[in-house]
C-alpha cells in the first residue's frame, strides 16, 4: 500500500473513534476540613462562618481565624490573638459563603445582640465581714468588759473560792 492511502485510512479511523467514543467528563473534588473548633457548636455541611457577638466579629472555619473590626478595617487574626476565652463565646452559625461576611454585620448585630452578664454585688445586712470581730477587740483593749467574763459573776450566782 502506498503511504498516502495509509495516512488517510488512519486519519479516517481516528476521526471515527472520536465521534463514536462517549464524551469524557472531568470531575474535581476538593475536600476542605471545616470541622468546628472544640468551643463551637456543630455546623452543617458547607458552613463557613460563625458570628461571635461577644467580639462583634466572625470566625472563619476554613481559614481557622477570627475576623474583627480594628482601626477602621476588618482584619483577620490568628486563633489565639483575640485575647478572649473562646469557651465563653456564644457563636452563631450564619448562612453565608464568601469572603466578606461583614457586609451583613448590621443585620447580625440586630439579630444577635451581645450577651451582657451583669454581676450584682451581694447585699449583706450588718457590717462587712471581719468588722464585728475588730470592733469587739478594740472595745476589749480599751477596758470595756461588758460581757462579764472573768469578774466572778456567774449568772448571778456566787461561787465559793477554793484555795
């Protein structure tokens, strides 16, 4: 066989194979670890952010960092740079996927206000602890012996002395 018909026959078979073959589909799967931190509530699949009212900021589950408003701009801070105990937080799962959750910060502030814990002082009746004892000692040292101790008076009964 001559070279030209061989080339034409090979090209025709290759073209026929391309037309008959099913189309291949490329699938790319990216598995991102979005496990919540130990201090956070469980999150549904695909959740990216918590809103944290106590710091008026966000926690990015993908990047594992806080996003807070400082010096007029939103900045990302590492896990331990916020200076709070995260176990005292009350994080709220928000339904937002993207890179700028602070666009909705006013809605989040209205919907999830900061939790303010007010510690009321304990009210006590009478002088503060330790004041009664100190007042007694001061009175005793000044010569006041109003309690009748050690002066021989035993509830109105006299006791004979033993020599």
